[in-house]
């Protein structure tokens, strides 16, 4: 095989996946949550390794495994392997766009998507198309965009967007991504709203008596001014959520984008987290 070419069996040899085996992902205590991977292999590898070291017992993947980045085959194969080992995954808008050319994307994203479609095989396409838009486990709801209309791919930009999502579900906690910027919202039984940007590595107890919307940052293309890859850990026993960041080899990720002839701006933005 030529140097640098992806072997579809390669991800199955990675030891970082094995600790995440869990008979039922909805019953695990410490869940690692990843959103918006966007075909960024070094970022996702760094997040998986960090979550493993922190004792995560299971994985929930919140969509957008492809788009923008230069390693879509590896990304989808890795997600497929993780799901086969017990992880849960929902579909994002870029995943949906693989099989739906009517999905609206900006120009740079569209260029990357056309290239991505040509890189993925039938098995990868079918896997992405079959992913659900939402998943529920107990008092927790997982979705890529937000709960009121998951297929509309609406961003949670502010309190009004958050309220609409929280009122659409009875879940104690809704986890989403899509906007690539971490945020945390809650609403009390009397309708009082809280909204803030969570600090990195600061445990946040998601108290009963409130409903919560936890918006994750992005693994593969952060947009909050911090270029470090983002993920989160949620302890289902204590209801403590921790937003995490991990540095990764941006040069490698950017180089893969450039090597494949994708828009240079997709590589450059990784260095500034925008």
C-alpha cells in the first residue's frame, strides 16, 4: 500500500478503543462526549487518548464526523468501530450531506464535501445515512443540533435558541454540538434561565430541579478562539459535567487538508480556533 494511504482495517488495530467497550452505553458511569470531529484525525486521536486516561467507560458521538478535514475515511471507519464496540452515535448535518446533495453548506464546506463524497465507500455512506438524529437514555437526550427540530440543523446561538430546545424535551440534560463553541444553559421549574461559558476542567454539577442544555465545543474545528480540541466527560452517577481541552498536532491536520487540495482557509483556521 502506498505510504500515507488509509487502510480501512487500520482503526481496528488501535489500542485506544479497547477500554471503551461497554455492554450498554446508556448505563455507564463516566461517558466521554465528542462532537464535530470533522475528519480531523490527530485531534480525535488526542481526545480519545485523553478520555481513556481519565477513565471514560463509554462514548457518545454527537455528529459531524466528516467535512472540512482531510481524513474522512479514517474518521468514519473509527466511528464505525467505536459503535460496534458499544458507543452511541447520532447524525450531523455534514454526515447527512454525504448522501443528500440538497443539504446547504457554505462554499468552503461544499468544496470539502464534494471531495469527501468521492473518498467514502458504500459501507461508510450507508453507515452515516442510517445514524439516528437523536438518541435517548434515561433522562439524557443526545442530538447534533438541538431538540426542537433536529433535522433543521439550527444553531444554539443564544438563550432564546436554548429555551426552544429545552422546552421541546422533558430530558434532564440535552447534549448537543453543531456550533463549535462550548456553552451551558439551564431552566428552572419557575422558568429562570442561566447561561454561561463553562471553564476548561471545571466540574459543573447539573442539579436536579433544572433542565440543562450542554453545548459541546468541537473536536476537529474549534471556533471559540482556543485551537485545542474539545470534548466533555459526564458522570451519570453524580451528574457532574466537565468540559475538557487537549492540544494536538495542528500541523499534521492542516497538512492533510493542504495535501488533498482543500481550501487553504480550512487549514489556517485550525491554528486560531476560529
